[in-house]
C-alpha cells in the first residue's frame, strides 16, 4: 500500500479565479437568472461557501463580474495602431466585439443593479479619452475637450451596439456594415 499523498489546499486566489471564470460562463450561457451561488460553486467545483467567502454572496460576485467586464472593455477599446484614424476605428470595433461577445455582462455593466469598482469602470472611459487625445495630437480629431468628445463617441457606439443587441435593427440591415457606417459618422464628426 502506497502512502497517502498529502492534501494540498487550493489557494484563495485560485478559488477566486475559478469562481469568476464559472460566473462568467454561467452569466453568458444562462443569463443573470442562472447565476446562483450553487450553480457557480458547482461550475467552479468548490463549496458554495466559497462564493460567500470571496464575494459576500451572489450580489458581490455579480459586482465583481461587472467590474471584470469593465476591465475587459478597457482592453478591447485600447488600440496600439500608430495611425490615429485607424486607432480610433479599431477602438470602436473592439467595443462592438466585446459587447457582442459578452452581451449579458455588457447589459449589466450599464444597468443600475450592479456596483462595479468605480476606478475600473472609469479606466474603461479613460482609455477612450486617450484614443481621442492621440487623434488630436495627430491632427485627425478636432481640438476641444477630449472628455466631451469621448463621451459623444461612446454614446454613438453604445447606442449602435445596444440597438443591435436588442434586435431593434430592421431584419434586412447588415449589422456589421451598419456599425462601420456609425464609425464613419463618428470619424466625420470628429474630423477637424
């Protein structure tokens, strides 16, 4: 008989990461209603108490998932293209890709029912402000308050994506082309 292997304890960081991964999977697969403490714990293969220990329950987990959503959105909107016009357009494309890839999270991010970490949420907007500033420095975006221009840009792309996700666009509308047209509209509005 071989000696029993000592049991190793899973680190708190690993448990937290597993719960977040499980929460993301369930949220996008089953919607907000499917996000229960038991379902997340089962998906993560941890005890339900883990959700309470790490997130103070379902609402805390939901807030953490939305906070992670903002962090992902910031990465999606960030563009490293050196051409400022392409950077602006790719930033908008990244916004849409994120929203279409995580529609439930995206919807919750802009709802009043979650309380994300305000600094993480603000950073997602700050990334867009930096895209605008980069465009101003390159001469492809009109001078002016970059925060206001970023807010107007965000409103335009958010509106287009929200209409697409809600199914409000006419059935014969090419959704991708429609969004590219919105990006053209934004680029014209920002052009000096």
